[in-house]
């Protein structure tokens, strides 16, 4: 009887370990897909920005006319479409919107290639990549609940937006520097928080359609964290032409 009980206990442990292993493997695949989408989006953005910056005609057409406002505001429209319409979209449509968003972001960021030197853009990109990777890894591995940090960072983001609008009129160099430093801290914190939040949204039972849409939204979130962190660091450390 004791022997049978031991066999049953060992079987239960083996089954439990197998279930945990399946979850871990599924979670790794899910996160890897998100990082692949995000990296692909960044590649599309970078390629588009560089291509446009090398065309004098394209730069004049976008930044020398009223078209600049459409280009600048279009990324926001794509983000809102994904955020509020993802449940009504198919997975393929969500992917298409994400890639289109990445391309439009490239159009809006083309000006950085004529504002800053290529060497400083590259340097800041690698600084951003290292910082992002470290904080995303922390968010993925930490056992600490980062919900409180996320709420605090979001309030900080709102404050930065308001301060930035005010500084558009004040044109204070000191205030600009302070806003930039605070912006770095906010997006570093958001990177860790968002990674943990995305990880916690994983469900092994999700069908392919749902998993793909979750991956697209996760990639969009981390993409925005990366881009904002990159642009703030570029303003702080980028070498102007």
C-alpha cells in the first residue's frame, strides 16, 4: 500500500513538472515572438528613416510642406487603432497595422539623420539597446510585483508631457535637461514594468489567433518604450551636425 502511494506521488510530481516545463517553453516562445516583432519593427523604422533622409526630394516634400503634420500625427493614429481596435481585428490585420505603424514612424524620424551625426546616432542606439535589454530582463525575471512602479512611472510620464508642453513656450534649456533626465528614468522603469505585465498576460491555453494579437500588442508596447528612451538619450548625448 505504501509502495503504491509512493508511485502515485512520484507520478503526480512528474506530471506537475511536465506541466511547468510546457508553460515555461510556451512562455519563452511567446516572449521571443514579441521581441522578434519589436526588433523587426525597429528595423523597418530605421530603414525607412534612413532611406527618406537620403532623398532631398522626400525630405522637402515631408518636412517642407504641411504634410509634416500628417506624418507626425499618423503614428498616434496607428497606436490608437491597435489599442482600441485589436479585439475587432484579425491577427493578420493587426500584424499589417503594426508594420505600417513602424514604417510611418520611420517617416517621422527621418529628420534625426540630418540633425545628428551618424556616429552619435549609432552610439546612442547601442546605449539604448543595452539599457533596454537590462531592464526588460529584470522585468522578466524579478519576483517583485512592479504594479506600483508602473503606476508611479505613468504619473511621471503625464507630468513630463505637461512640462514639455509648458517648456515649448518657456524655451528653458535647464528645464529641457531636467525633463530629459526624468524621461530616461520613466521609460527605464516602464520597460521593466511593461515586460512583467506582458509576461503575466501569457496563457498557455490561448489559441493561435489570440496569441498572435497579444504578441503584436506586447511588441508595440516595448517598441514605444525603446523608441522614446532612444529619442530622449539622443537629445541628451547626440552630437548635432
